[in-house]
């Protein structure tokens, strides 16, 4: 894959990073909702078994881990750049 | 079957390895050896978070699953959500923790709400009450796992005494924690040894559980499809979901993950880099994921295979033992052992820091009438109190284990303990996101939540024989039905845990908000509030102190007693250098006092540090400008004022340098004037006596004895003249730079020996007692040792001459720094007054009258010139309780020339 061309829009990089941060903020909310869905399912009848419920929980869990790992890379890069900012490192 | 002796042997060997790992990591990190970067890396950090998985989760998760199916997983889902949402809360907590040098969760709450020690005490008590049963639980699980191995061994030895085992384990843990947890006083510094050992334990417990799981799935059941069939056939096949418990437990575990003292310790206090958090945000959920992957399979296989009535909490051990997998059982035992020990160690460190900073230090401080500028070593006291607290915490845990009788009552304590510490959550989250949160609100919420938790959950956990009788449980205290501990306000049918959690959190949060809304915070509280909430906008220091009447020397004395001589002197020196001053004492600017307070807070906690500095600085600590700076939120204003601030800082630094230079010049010109009269005086006095006595001799007419006496006076005076001229010559040669050095290898100890011998033999130095430490002095140096000895002789002779103590004593300390060597000469006299410290190195400056001194006042000037030539320096070291001079030598060998 070729690296993306130089952005036309000057603040594009910053813009992208802010949206990544937004996604990182949203993620726990989505995770919490997904983890709470079984409560609704359990009320609806006797279809839920431990085996199927377990698979659901673990799949959601694995998905969250993968998405968090993907988001954490650009975010941690942003952290280190922020640290290089002289205003932030004043004693 | 594993022999009990073999088990003990493996256990001891494992502990020995952990000691070795901790010792090695500590040593490497302290000496800054290469290849220690990974100690600070994200992986060790992530693994250290695994102390969340205690023995309660290692053994108990399987038991939990065997009893209530999938519900166990909520204990891991909460922390997963917290870490997945690291960008919200954890990142802010870590940033605040570093900016404010937070030492514990109690310190965070206390610092946020105006460095209030009341809140520190409340949180500390809550943490101790909540954690003690949890430590007891760990002891119980380890002794239980021992008994699994011992139970099958009838022949050879008696069934072991469980209490004795628990006591031995507690003692061993105390020893480990004290050895590696109280190495450095600065609680904000990382405990590399402990953290690394815990990372190793994390790997062991993960491997152990995975190994048992893989064995169960592929070795016993015969693959994933088979295990699914076993699950469907097991008693827990139906997912009996209790929605309330599911949601509450997820919330509870998330809250506890943030507020448990031990979690706060590894998450925030031991964190050195925010990037560690980015990795941990997905790596630690992965760890939890792997830890819980095989829990249900192990539980169903255990239920299927083992006889009815066997303890499901021990399936992790008993299933491998059932199939005679001794190695696997041993590994699993070590996993459980690791989970228990790592939790106890970190919990003890965290609690001991809280107890000593928020309970012992304030009490001690208020008992002393002379306040913070006291005599005595605070470091020692702090270390002792921390060590005793560690012992005390473990002893409490052991006693709780002994007298609660173990058993099922203790097994339920895990969640009870979680909901106790979760009471800190409103004050914590409110404190970092809402500037309006106030001390009164936090205190009211904490106390109410704590009380409801104790009444509804903690006290009933002791059973009917405890504080809450059956009578009260059924009909409420004094027959008030609406006060029944498990059905407050008549709402019945809730699960007791959900009931207590619901009411305590609702009341806690409401009171927190209401009291925050109606109370008015004091200035310091508002400052701290702004600092915490806006930590990303301005992480600069709070200007908490106005320029007071603080004496730099008093501050230094206090700082040395808390941080230790080396660190305090380095801090003061660096600050003085930044201000453009060349001494060890910087000006006590508000910024400097703030920085100093923060450094101290790293050792003794925010509230205590504030109180101690306050005692020396005195007076109000928040100025109108500070409050305006906080109130004014316009970004441009802040930026503009910060630019102005930089400029004015620059200006005031230059002004300070100019002022100092000017003062020095004025003094020099006075000295130049004095020089002529001095030199003529110096020359004239001996000349006069020489002339007078030689006239007497010339006239003759005296006996032999008188003649000899007169000529010896003439000789002595001539010698004095020569010495004076020698000194002058020496100094002018040194100043002109025409001196030739003769560097040679030598031992510092030998040079000092020569200097001491030279001074004490003359007689004037005989009256002073010299204390040295030959071990520290044994350092090879390469420099002009004759010149160096000349400096030493001068300093020793000076001490002998001017030390005004009844029994004069001179201590000679040698300390090694990274690039330099310090030789300190400290006497026990009254020292040199601050106003004279700047001029003693000038020519002809003498502080006392000439008669006593008997020299021309050139000695220190020569010393300074020599040390300049040798690439080092000599300076006056204030705040040592007497006159003190520090000779600094570069470690690099001196080039010949």
C-alpha cells in the first residue's frame, strides 16, 4: 500500500486524531451496552444457555480488545507528541 | 501424589526465586544498568495490573461458575470497560497522579479537596476496613490449597496446623514487603523490585490457569465440541441470569478497579509513562480474557467428575490431582500462591503508605510544639512507621482469618470488600471532572456511604452471632421495620449485595452533590479543584504560596530530614542555578516553595507536606492573583499571561544576577580599599617588632638568654612575613594561571591522612576531634594530590581555629555522585552567618578579629583558586548545623599540564 498523499487540508492530521479520541471515548459505552444486552435476552424466555451466552460474551470481549488495540496506537503517538510540547512539560 | 515435603520445597524455592528477581530488578534499576528499559516498559506495567486477579479470582472464579454459571465473568467485565475507556478516566488519573505526586488513593482525595487531612483519614480507615478481610481471604486460600495436598497424606505426618501455616505465610509476606516495599521513602518512586516480582507472578498464574484449562478441554473432555456438550449436560447449563446482579456486579467491579488501594497503587502510583496505559488498555483486557476463558470448562468438568460435595473453590487443584497430574497440580498451586501473595504485598504497601502519611505523620506533627523545623530524622520515623504499618496490616489480616473461623463467611467477603472501597468512587470521579465538588460534599458522601455499607453488608456478614442479630435482621433495630439491614425503607426482595450497593451509592452520590452545591470551598480547595479538573490545560504548578518570610535555610533543613541530604541539596542547588545564583540556597520564590512542597508530597503525602511547609512559610498561602487566574478561564488571557510570566521570569532572573553581581562588586571595592591598609598593617606589625628588637640587640649590654629570646622573636616575625609573602605569591601565581599541576594517582584516604597529620601535629589542630569514615574514603583519584592536600589542610585548620563549640568536632564525609566526588567538612560550631557566606572566599576576608585568626585571610581564597585549577570547586554548604565546606572533585582524571 502506498502511504497517503500529503494532506491538502492543513489540520487534517489533528482532525483525524481528535476523531480517534472520540471513538476511544465512545468505546466503553458501546462495550457496556453490548455486555448488558443478555439481561434483555434473559427476560424473554428459556432460550439462553450457558454455552451460547458464554460464546456471545467472549466474542464481544475479543472484539473490544481488538478495537481498543487498533485505536490505542494512534492515540499513544499523540500522547508522546503532546509530551514534546514545551507548554505541557513545564515543571 | 506430591509429597508434602516436596510441596514445601517447591514453594520455598519459588519464593527464593521471587526474592532474587526482586533484588536483581531493584539493583539493576538503581544502578541504571543498560537493559533496564523494559522494567519501565508497558509489559511489566500491564502484568503488574494483574494483582486484580487475586486468589479469590484464581480459585474462586471456578467455584463461582460452578455455583452460578456465567455470572463470575462480570468481575472481569468491569475492569475491561474501565481500561477500554482509558481515554476518559485512567489517562486523567495518571496525569494528575504525576503532576501532583500522588502517593495513594487517600492522598488523591485529600489533595483534590484542599489537602484536607480529614478526607485522607476517612479514606484510609475505609481502605483498612475493606482490605483486612480481603487479606484474610488470601491467607485462607493459600492454607486451604496446602491442606488439599496434605489431606491425602495420612502416613508420615500429622495433618498440618492451618493456623501455623497462615502465620508463616503472613510473616514471610511481611518480610518481603518490608524488604522491597520500603526501600525508598518517596512513595511516588517506582518499586521496581516488587513490580517485577509481581509481573513474574502474573505470568505464572496465567500459565497455570491456561495449562489446567487446556488439560481439561483437550485432555479430559476431548475438544471444544465435547466441552460444549459437557456444559449443556451440567447443572449450570441454563443461564439463570439475574439482571440486577449482572449489571450491579459489572458496575461494582469497574468501580473497585479504580478505587481499590492496591489497584490505585499499580495503576497510578507505579505508572511512569502514559504510553504504558495505551498498551495496557488492550493488553490487560486480553489478560483477563485469557484468565476467564477456561473457567466454565474447569467448573463443569469438576462438577462432572469429582464426587458430590467436593469444594468447587478448589477444582483448579483437585481436578488435576484426580487425574494424577502432579506437575500440573503443582503449577496450579503455584498460580494460586502467586495470586494470593502478589495481592497481599501490594495491598500492604498501599495501606502502609496511607496509614503512615495520613494518620501517623499528622499525629506526630501535631504532638511536636516546634513544628516542622524540628530536630530528629523524619525519614527514619517515616520508614519505621511504614514498616510497622505493613506488619500491622498483615497481622490484622491474620487475626481476622483466625477469629472469623474461615469458611464460607470469608468466601463472600470479596464482593463485600469491593463495595466498601467503591464508596470512594463519587468523590474520585466527581473530583476529577467537576470543579464544584467540595470537601464537605466528599466527606458527607463518604461517611454516609461507608455507614450504609457497614450496616447493610459488612456487619451482617459476621452472622447472627456478630453485631447484627437475627432479631434486627428480621424486624429492624428497635422494631423499626423500615430500617431492616437488607430491606431499607421497606423495599424487599432485592439481593442483599445489590440492595446495599444501590442504597449506599445513591445516598453517597446524592449527599456528595447536595453538600457540594450548598457549601463554599476555601481558596486552596478551588485552586486544587481547577488543577485536577483542568490537568491537561495547565499542568504547571499552582501558585499556592505568596512570598512569605520563609528562610531558605530552614526549608533546606526540613527537606534534608525528609528527602535525605543528597536529594535535598541537589534540588536546592538546581533551583539556585535556575535562578542564576551560585550558592546552595535559592531565593524562596512562590514557585520554588510550590515545587518543594510537591517533592515532599511524594514522600509524606499532600496534606502533611502542605502542613509542614506551612509551618515554616507561615501566613496565608493563596493570593488574589492566584484566584483570579483560576476564575479567569479565557484561553487567550491564560496564554498572554503565561507569555508575560515567562518574560518577567527572565527579567527577574537577570535582575537577580545583576543585583548579585553589583553587591559583590561593591563589597570587592570595599575590600580593595581595605586591602592596602590590610597589607600595610600586615607588613608593619612584624616589621615594627623586628626593628625594635634588632635595635635592642645592636645596642648590646644584655645576657645570653635575653639575646637569644630577642633574636628568636625577630626570626619568628621574619617567618611570618615570609609566609604572608609566600601566600600572596601563591595566590597571584594561581590567579594569573601560571601554575603547573603535577597530577598523580593516589587514594583519597591517603591524601586526607596526610592533611590530618599535617594539621594536628602543628598543635593548633590538636584540640579538635576528627571523625572520618575510612570505607567511604577508599577511592582512587588522579589529580594534583599535593595541591588537594593543601586545600584539605586549610579547611581542617580553619575548623580547628574557628570552631567555637566546647568540644570541637569535625566530620569528614565523602559521597560519590554520578560525575563528581563530594568531600564535606562539617564542624559543630555556630557556623557562618548567611550575610558573610558570600565573601569568605575573597582575599583578606576574615570574620573574627585578627588576633584570634593569626592569618592573613588568604587561605580560602587560595583554596578556591586551587580547586578551580583542579576542575572542581569548594563552596560553603549551609544548613548542616555548623560551618560546613564542600569540596567537589570531578571524577574524570585530570589532564596533566
